[in-house]
C-alpha cells in the first residue's frame, strides 16, 4: 500500500475516533465538526480508490 493510501486510511481512522470522542462528550458542535471531517476523509479515500469498508473504517 502506498504512503498516500496509508495516510488517507489513517485520516479516516482518526476522524472516526474524533467522532466517537465527540459523541461520548455529548458536544453537539464537536460532533458536527467531526462528522464533516469524517465525510471529507471518506470522500478523499474513495476518490483515490480505497475501500474504507474493507479496512473497517466505514462512515458514521
């Protein structure tokens, strides 16, 4: 796997973790920001042909 692919998948994973933390904190603003980051990370990963579902890094 290329460095770009690894970085994109790491971004998706980090965005999922950020969303989970925001949900745990009950912070509506942080949840909205984290959801946007996750959406963007998944969109970019898919644009580069990465299957985020196959890696266990799915959306929301």
